[in-house]
């Protein structure tokens, strides 16, 4: 592959409770409806999920007017327990004041699984963790000051948009290799404490885990958390299952050249939504994660 990757463009959730999920994000996380459509038969077929043709899709935007969250309704979707299987684990979203948001979220439908705290890797990053009705894990992250070694964006509104999708994998090396195929995707590795993961796996709270960070264009990152005791996921095989993963089902990235994508991953044209008429391709990572690549002029 010879195409640069990033920034992240779209986070996709799949849920059997679309209306409730949309209401949660709009009422409690300062998002608003951008548009509502139905998944076309061509789009569902291009993704290799033809059974989803005709299902409802709602796009949400932040208060800056940036559409970034796509929520797809699948009546067959059943939320899985977070932190147990390989795949997209969490959406890390930039916010202006995580402690104020914590107060706003009291009594909300979101399940708070991690109170606001400075991160182990830097006291200038403060975050909390919560889970929504689709089973999506969210890291609401406040960047208090520049962090050496990381090019991190500042929040432009109360709850901005995804800047770090977090991937759960049994091997950070194997998972990171998929993204290292793209030029200009520098990577770094370190071990760090991940308290919410340790709680979910009944591990000592101070246990550290191998982490890889992939640096993308546009001041965005991918974080890969290695947990070797994960169950084998439903999306690890050589062919796609018939439906999308529940919860965080797909992350879409800008790419400046689709010509380098292997022929086994044919391109298609996005038919509607904010990226209508863009050329795209769907590939799958080592942890079974769905990765949509959308042809866009990338920025460094």
C-alpha cells in the first residue's frame, strides 16, 4: 500500500435501539441530528452485509456542525459485554471539561465505569469512561496542556468528536502491522495501567498492559491495547459474518489514494450521508475490526 492514512472521519455504531441511542447522545452528550436515511441495498452489499439493506441510519453532528457519528439500526444486534472480545473497544472523544460533564451525566442512561482521573501516561490528560445503550465504550478526554510525543487536538466544543479509536487485541504487534502498511503512520509503544480493563478482567488495578499508538494524519491516533486473555471474537475468521458487530462496528478513515488497496477489497461509492459520492473500500484488521477507507485529501 502506498496511501497515507488519517484522520478519522466516522464512528459507526450498530444497535437494535436506534431511537434510544440517538436520544442518549443528543440529550446528554451535546450532539444533534444531522440527517436520517436508510442503508441502500448497494451500500449494504458493498459492505458484504446485504441483510442490512433498508435499515434506518441516523447521522449525528457536534455543536460545531461536524457530522461524525453514524448509528445504524439492526433489529438482530445484541450488545456484547465490553472488554471481552477483540475488536473496536472504545471511542475517545475530546471534551472541554470532563468534570463538568460528569456532573451533567448524573442520572443519565449512560453507565459510568470510570470516574474522571488523570491518565497514567500524563497528568495533562484527564478522562472518564462510560458505556451507552449500544454497548459502546466512551472515553471522554480533556487535554489540559500539550503532551510531549503526542500531537493531540484541543476540543472545539463541549463534546467534540472522535480523535482516538481504541482497539482491543491479543497482540499489539500483529494488530499494529495492519496500520503500519500505510506510509506516514508512525507508531510508538509503551506499557500503561488501564484501570477499566483491569476491573473487567478481575486483574490487579495497577497491572500494566502493552499498548501501541499509531500516529495518523490530522493529529489523530489509533490506540491498540493488548489483552492476551481475550475470548476469541466472532469476527476473527477469514470471511465476514452476515451482520455487523454490535456496538462500535466500524471506524472510517480518510485515505489519499485507494488505488493501492488490494483487489480483494473492491471499492464502492458511498450513496448518501455527509460523504455521499466519495469512493471507499472496506478492509478488516487483525483483531476482526472493520476499517472503512474513504478517499479524501489528507492533511499532515
